[in-house]
């Protein structure tokens, strides 16, 4: 056995590891006429989040290219085949997304159907429709879309509004603290003045009592002396 040789990782295993870390994304597109429906199937494990982003194009003979129509409705139905449990049943716009969570493991049927809001017959038949759909398995977020940017801007504006309200609340709290501090200082000053007044009153009372006692003693001594002098004279 040889030691000190650095282990080499095969590029194939490295690629497999990277692919395991990347979420499963399945883009596809198909053609069908208005009123027709198309279904495809996904084998999903239990409790898996699936998000599908789609947009529908209509062939324009006058301009010879596909364009997204405005009067086209998209019906979307998702169900678990074994239990026939319907997970999604909704009407959408020509461009949008839908999401669901697989509550049970197994095959899931995803069906889409087009429906025009009005009469649309070109050269004796309804126009050809092409749908692009991207199914993202295991993630519920698709970055770099206009809807996500608008949602992010809305969240940022709400966050700024909340920050402004928080600043106003802090200012109000600071004002209340300053008022409380001023009221506390005024209360302490009033209590100090009241205490000094009480001390002055006590000192004045003690002095008055001492003066009264001294005055009474002097008067008593004077009265006693006068009484004895009167006795001697008699």
C-alpha cells in the first residue's frame, strides 16, 4: 500500500453530485387548438412542492409569428391518479403559474385546456396555440421574473413604511422619557423644598419651646423672689 498520494475525484462523479444538488426542472412546450386539452404526468414523492410557470402563444397569420393573446383563458386541473384526489382546479390567464404539494406519492396528472372569451375562428378553424410550461419540482421560487420583482418592491416599500413608523414610535418614546425625566426632577425638587420647610418648622418649634421654657423659668424665679420679699416686709 502506498501512502502520501492525493486522492483524485472523477469528473463523472463530480457531475453527478452537482446534479443531485440542483432542483428538478422540466421545461416543455406543445401545440393544440382552442378548446382542446393536453395532459402529462409526473411521478412525485410524498410532500413535494411543485411549481409550474407557463405562458401561451397564438399564431398570428398577419405578422407570421406567435404572440400572447389577451382573450384566452387557461383551465388547469391537477389530480393524484391512484386516489383521484384533485389538488388544483383553477382558471388562469395566458401567462402565469400554479403550485401544489403532493400529499401522496405516485403519478400525478397535470391537464391544461384553452378557452377563448368570445368567437375566434380564422380561415374556418380556431388558431393554433403553443404552450410553454416549466415544472419546478422541489422549490417554490423562480427568481428574475417581473412578478417576483414587483412583489419584492412591494415588500421593500412596506418595510420602509414600517421602518418609518418605528422611527416615529422611537421619537415618541424618547419624548415621553424626556417628559418623565422632567416631571421626576420637578417632583424631586418639590419634595426637597417640602423637606427643608419641615426641617425649618421643626427648628422654629424647638427654638420657640426652648424660649418658652426659659421665659417660664425666669418668670417663676421672679415671682418667687417677689413673694419672699413681700413676706419679709410684713
